[in-house]
């Protein structure tokens, strides 16, 4: 059937959520979204698309008598459809959304009830586009990768990090010892694993205290600044803030700590609370549970790109974006690298939309200059923050080791990310300190444009890492 025939199948209620001749959807009034949609056997794709638009904006499954002329102006509109690929474009008047810059509110519309509709067998949000007028209403990142680079005095290479392993079971002192060994081995950044909390064998307050002591000693020994990312995800608002304040009161230097939040399981309210209460802290979004929504074989949910874009909109400083298939987690370059670049750059191409993160017109002379500077990897929006939303840092973890650093950098096309290798450092035959040294040596080889096998001839830790991980 043709789209024209499908259009004739719509009832009056469905027609009010379709406008295939919508003039200029990018006029600034709409958030735009692209879904992959497969209907069940009862309705055709345009009928189901109209029902999705209704359920995700003003409507329900029946036309109601309480509609008003104004409420109808807030209807989401199906404005484009690709019958061969089962793609549907929907425009959402962004006046629908909580004017307080509320991310969970947007996602409640776009991927809330609609994912449970029985008229669908597949519904996946593939890409979104935010108009500049909407961007201005949302927080965006405050403390960025550039700020962390400045604190660490680390440029022209990735920030080298680790996740303390084993994931659970170390005491507070044992945990701090692992962090210390990684730092004195040359690493920059240590993070709690995502389930780290206030377990009986590792009390949170003692963990914070011992990490501070270990960091102080490592800084004194190496002469280099260090950063630790603390998981502050908790059961309630008060406890989360209590942990944040505990860390601040422990005497850490500003810039030496980050707040990690399990963004999907803790929720967007927790994410945005941290961004608003602590604009001077790196807000680290761990995406535990994202696979339930993002895996390609899952027909219902949203993509890594969508999740990453909303993380930037919410104001997180960094979010895990995947290893593009290089590491142990499912992923591919098309999805993971696209997602990383979309949160990192001022102007970037997604799966369907080119997103400008400028909050003034994208063709403004000063914005165009910023885009060119951004491509040249200069720091942008440092003293002209009104012109755009700052960058969000890709955090790369999951099965990487020193031998895979260069392959990932080549895939990524730049070094603007934090890598956090867990077993990739701690499984080194000589332990964590040697694992950190191997990672640093691998990075040095990349910077010096020397093949790591050649570099390993004069760097034993790297040589052992190459031998060990090749066998494994």
C-alpha cells in the first residue's frame, strides 16, 4: 500500500496526530524523533504511528470530549514515514515538557507508555533532535573534560583510568590500596564500580577516608594530580547528598573527585539533582541497565545515541558510551562512536539528524567559528557559555586492556575520552601497579607513534601485558 492509501485509513482521532505536509519541522517549535516501528497485524504502520504520537503527547486510545483548541496545538505529529524501512518521524511541540528542564518528563512522553502499547511489535527510538530554543531551557554540562584536563595537566592523550576489581569483596583499606597502586603506576583516574555502596565489609565512610589518604600519598610520591569517582547512588535523596557532603568534607582538593550516579537505575532526578547542587564537580553517569533498552536485537527501547544525547542535555559531565566492539560489551562503531561524537562536539551527525548544540542560531558567524575551532580540538564555550551547551565526555570501559588502547583510539578518531580499564590493569601478571605502567606505556607508544610491540622491547610491563592478553 502507498502512504496515500494509508492516510485514507485513518479515523478522525488519528488524523489529528498526522501531518505529512508539516511545513519546516525544524522551525524551533518541535523536538524531532525517529522511531523504528513495526505494527501488529491489526493496524497499518501509519495508524499505529498516529496512536504512538497520541499516547506520547496529549492523547489516549479514544477521542475525548474534553479536548480544547489549545490542547490540540500540543499534539505530536507524524510528519514523515519510510514504508520500506519501517521508520516514522514524529514532531513534539516542546512546550509539552516541564519548563524546569526536566529530562525524566521528556522521556516519560517519548519512551513511556508507548513502549507497552499492544499495537506494536517493535518500537525503538533511534535519534532525537533538539532545537536551539529548547536547549537553552536545559542545564547541560558544567564541569567538563576540559576542566578535568586542566586539573590533571593532561592533554593530547586520553585520561587513563581504572575500575577497582574485584567488583565487590575488598575492605575499605584493600580498596584504597588498589587505588594507590594504580595511581603510583602512573594512572590518572580511579572509579568505584557501579554497585559500590555502604556494604558491611567496606563501610562508605571508611572507604572515603582511606581513598583520601591513598590519594595524598600517591600525589606526594608521583608529583601528579589524581582523581577518584565515588558512586553516590543511594536509596533516597538525603543519603545521596549526605555522601556527597561526606566526600567534600573529607578534605579532597577541588577537582580531585567526581560523583558517579547509576543514571538509569537511580533515575534522572538523581542525575539532575547532582548537576544542579554540584556544578563544580564532574558528574559521572554510569549507564547500568542500559542494555535492556539499547541492544540492537531488542526491538523495543531506545539507542545508545538517544541515551547519550539526553545525558548531555541533563548536564552530566561524562557518560559511558561503549567500546565499539573492541572490548567485551556488545557494540559497534556506527552506534558507539556516533554516540561519543554527538556528546563531544558542538555540531555532530547522528543516525538521522545533524545536531547543533548551539543555543543561538547555528548559522551565526561566532557559532560557525566555534564549530571550526571545535573540529581543530580547541577549547570552546569557555568564556562565551551563552552560545551553546558544553561538551559531555565519553567514558570508555568494558574489556579493554593496554593492547586495545590504540585500536580504540583509531576507531574513535580522537583522544577526548576517559578510559577505565578494570581487569585490563589488575589482571597483569605483576599486579595493579605494573598494569597501570603497561597502560601508560601503551599510551606513550601511541603518542610517540611507535608500534607497541617495538615499544615493549624496552618496557617490560607492556611486554608482559602483550604476552598475557594475547594468550587470554
